[in-house]
C-alpha cells in the first residue's frame, strides 16, 4: 500500500516545523543529517530537542548557522549547487521546484523577475536545510502521496527590514494564491514562505484529513511559544485505503438563479475558486411559473464555506443558498511536467488501480503556450499527452 502523509497546518507551517514533525514521526535524525551532508554546504549545524508547546510535546529542529555564503545566491546558483550534490535525483528535482516557487513569490513581492531574486547569504543556508531536508525526509520515509489541511497563516503584523507589514506578508500572500488559508489564534505570523512553498509544491490535495490507516503521528514545534496556543505542525503518516479512491466529506452549496446576466458567471467562477471552492457547475432548470433558470452548484471544504457563501451573496443575485455535507470518492492525484515547444506543461495524473492511471494536461499551461506560439490549443494539448506517454515509456524500460 502507498504511504500517505497529511500535513495538519492548524498553527501554520514553516521549514523547521516540517523537519521537526518528520523527525517526531519516525524519520531517523542521523539519516537526515547524513543526507543533508551530500549538499556539500558548510557553515551550519543541525540539532534537535523535545519541547512543550501548549499542551503538546513536540520535536524542535534548529539550524545553527555558524557562517553564511560570501554573497547572496541567485536561483541559477542554487540550481548549480543542487545539481552537483550527491542527493537522489528525485530529491534534487523536487527541491529545485520548491526554490522555483519561492523565487517566483519573492519576485512578485518585490517586483522583479524570479531569476533576479537574491537569497540572503545566511538565510539561504537555512532555506537549503529546510527545503532539501523536508523533501529528503519525505523521500527517506518513502512517502508517495502528500495532502494538507487548510493553512492557518496567522494575523496582526510582522516586523521586517522595511518596517511593519500585515500578516500574511507579501511573499506568503503570493504563495497562498489558490490555496485554502484562514486566520485564527495569536496575532502573529504562523506560516513562513518556506513552509508554504514546501506544502504548495509537494501536496496534491488540500482539505480535511482524508481516509487513511494512520501508523504514526508527529509534532514539529515552531520557534514561538505563544500563551495558551500549541504552536506545532502535526503530520499523519499512514497507508492509503485498499480502494484507490479516497472518501472525503465536503460541503455542497446550491442556489437557483433566474435574473443574473450570464456574462457575469465567468467572474463568479474565478472568485469562487479563489475563495477555496474545489468545483462549480451550472445546470439549466425550469423554475416556478415556467421561468427558465440556472442552478449554481459549488463544492467546498468545510473551512471554506463562509468564504464561498460571501462570494455567492455578493457576486450573484442569490437571496438564499442550500448547504449540505456530502461524501465523494476521489482518486489520488499527483503532478508531473513535460516540455512542449520549450515550455513546461503540468500533467495531472490519477492512479485508479495498480499499473493504471489517467492523465490530462493542465489547460491553462497549454492555452498560454498556444497564445505565445500562435498554434491551436488542441494541438498543444495533444503534444503534451504525446510527451507524457513518451516519458512513461522510458520509465517502464528502466524499471
């Protein structure tokens, strides 16, 4: 059975919390230290200890920086260090993906291209250990699937070199686009850019704890210890259910509409998904007095219902919305990528039984390439699937 890890981010997520939670859940600390040594980076020391956070005993992993790099590093320099390391290929690839996501977010926050983002000479060592350590830890634990809860990002303000900033900060806000987030608990930053980048890159689904047979639970402590608050990241590690389709509980929201300009629905859908909806559909119906109408149906995790309701009431003419919990069976999904005309296209893959899967290119990626190249989007979609099948064929020949 496939090993499944679920991040429970009720107090946010950071790089050191991730390392602590993995070690607490059974990742051998010596294996983590030995694996990170293959990065061939000096100037730091890794330590661990047991601490109390609220009523929870957790593992705190600290990166003790002794000296940093002589100058800030660019994304290209980070990629070179990863390539030259002795890390397993899959760890190199996923670690680079996390740094790419981080650089994109930092670039948006500071108004520069990702390639122009410079990682601070001391902070980059911390980032290397957190990012590569998190990815390596999942690899050492043989985790095949990663999911996560909605992320508590905290609230209030944080201090930066440029003065006070609202929580979440600009980089976390950029990384959180499209993810389910909320604010609860002490007024402070609970989610860091590194933590969000890790979970954004590695998790294939966000929502409530999915069906799994739990084998281990781990708690990773954050540095802060607010009063009356357990500042920890919890991870559940277990086995996928015998059926490949996981059962999850989700909320269905429905409303009947007969007086909304159909042109508005495009914007309504965009805002529903931004609010955390996982699906939205329109169906034509005949309403009272023979009037034609539309049923707008939305699926959303429990923790995003209020945000979705706010969109339905503000952006449509709905005066009432029906809500009820339903169960749905969902195939585990993962993402891989292929190159089409020199550009990256993400492929969503769903495994429905051993050795068999379904795959589909991300439409927005193909649409962007079609617009840039002047080719029909249907051709780009076909080329992406051909490229994906080619990579699958190579994998079968090497196994």
